[in-house]
C-alpha cells in the first residue's frame, strides 16, 4: 500500500482513495477461522468448535502460549457467522448474544491482553456469504466506526450479494471510512475474487492503493486438489499477479490448511514452501489445540518464516516446468539471497532432479551456498555451472535458501590457478 500525502488540487482523487494505515509491510501472519470451523453455530452439541468467543479465546491462548506469537503469528481473525441475524435498533452490527455474550470489544480486549491482534469479517452486500447482515453502501461508514470502536485491527470484507457496480463503489469507500476512523485497521478485500481475479475486470493499480491484501481466486478447501488448483491459477497468471504484490499490498491465495485432514506430510511441507515463495499471508486455519507436532514444526520453521517475511516483499514465480513433472519456483530476497523451491508433481517415487544454478538463470560469476530449509543441511561451493541433484518426494518439495558467499572477478577455473586472494573477494552480507 502506498502512502499518498494528502495535499490538494489534482492529487485529491488519489488522496481520497489511498489507504493510509502503513500496515502489513510484510505478509500478515496469524489464524483465521473459516476453512477449519466454517459456519458451525451449534454450540449446544459442539461447544468446543462452534463460532463463539470461546473458540477465539482458545486460539488466542494457543498463539500466545505455544510459541506462535514470537514468530509473528499475531492475528486472531473471526470469519463469517459471528453476527446476530439482525442489526440492533440503531442499525449497528451486533454479535450473536449467546455465542459472544461479552461482545466483540471484550473479545478484542482479551486478544490484545495476550499481545495479539483481532481481525473481523464483513461483507459488502445485502448479506454475508453465510446469510448474516451485510454492509450495504449506506452502512459502510457506520460499520467502519463500529469495528474501530471495538478495537478491531483487521477487516476482511467479502463480496457476496453485491453487484459489480456496488463493489466498485463500496470497496474504495470502505478504505476512506477506515481512514476516517483514525484507527489503523488492515483491510483485506475479496473484490478481485468476485471479478475473476484478472484485468481488465480487476484494476490492480487501484487495489494496491486501497487494500492491504486481496483474495483473487476461489476458496481453499481441505484437500490437495484445492491447493493445486490455487497454485496452478497463480502460476498461470503470475505475469499479472507477481508485479502487483509488495510491502503493504499482497495477493492472498487463501489460508494454510496444514494440520487438518486433507494434506499428507509432504503436501503440508509443499503448501508452506509454495505459499512462502508466493509472499502469501500465513493465516492458518486449523485447530491449534490439537495440532500434531509435525504440522507445528512445518508452520514454525524459522528460516521459512524469515523468507516469507523478507523485507523486500517480492513475490516469487514459477521459473521452470520440466517434462519430468518437477517445477522450480524462485523468490528473490534481500542481501542478494533467493528462495528456490523444487516441487514434484509426480506420483511414483522420490525423483532425482539434476540441474545447475546456471540453468536456473543464476548468471553472476559467484559461488553460492544453500541451506535446505527443512533439513537445515548446508550445501557449499555451488558455482553456477556445476550440476547438483536434489531428491524430491512425490507431491513434496526441496526448498533452499540460497546466497552468494563470494563474487569472482574471474571464472572459477581461472581463479583456481591463482593465489586465492587475488581472484576473489568475500561478500560481506
Ligand atoms: C466466502 C469467502 C470465504 C469465507 C466464506 C464465509 O466464500 O471467500 O473465505 O469467508 O465466504 O461465508
């Protein structure tokens, strides 16, 4: 998101539309209810898992107590089905009184007391996708004020039950309304997902000015097929999508489903690596109370998170699609480093993939070192023309954090014949 100074004259139009919250310089991290807990409102038979203050307090406790918060997972985000079926007498949105007896402000206070941030869900339209009260155009300012008053830190504004024209008016208008509250509230817009996700129907220049993140594609489900469908769509349209992501404004390929039922161990590692290379938000939708140790290790991998949160904020791309069903993804990082993901779409057995950095477009006359993000192994002395082999499991990844250790003034073969100090100089990172 760009900060646009509000002066006057010709700049006024841009001014009025810019989101001025300075938030999300790196992709947001946290937890979001929808994929795992959906619209389960049956607190009588399922009190632990229904959409209620208890669920969000439980998740806040887990984020605060189980090492998540320190790694950056700070958002506790409510999704659909939190509201009462009607607004109150003054037209204000209210939470379901039985499931949120103390109200959203008290819940946000609790979340803040645990050192976390609170996110909420609304829908630009007559109803939310789940049939709860929507934010029609005439309610935008009122709802923004309500959320600010409750101490909300992030708003996901969905787009069910609204027309193309209402969305074109409503999404920018909510930007203004959030600015007017004076509270920094991160703004997630589902607008592009309702318009096919691509230009000319979607104006990404506008979106980067008015939203901190946006969904562009369909909902993730608890399955590998769903992860692949999202990945395919992102890869096929990467020329458009890669360019529009950056600090303050991110593409959102939807939640991490690691720790649920649909993904194998390898597939879980793959979702984490691929979402990281895509500079995607790391919003988990899982049950943090019962998460397996292996899912936790994947989600809490520190080098992975460092890569996801790289300050340059450049989204990665698929750079190769081999006939062998190996695909290679690359994300440029700060300090001349890169993240490389070797991804197997094979369904037979671990595949020995041989390539070289030169084949992956590393043309600098340098020697590189790689750290395997999952095993921690270090691979040193990689010159661009040297072949190397990675063994990639079916539907799995090998992920490298790659960085130059020295730049050569002469080709490596030549340097080897010289006194080392003349031929190379170490790079200070
Ligand atoms: C839409 C959104 C989902 C979720 C549901 C809630 O489908 O894309 O992420 O918010 O609505 O009903």
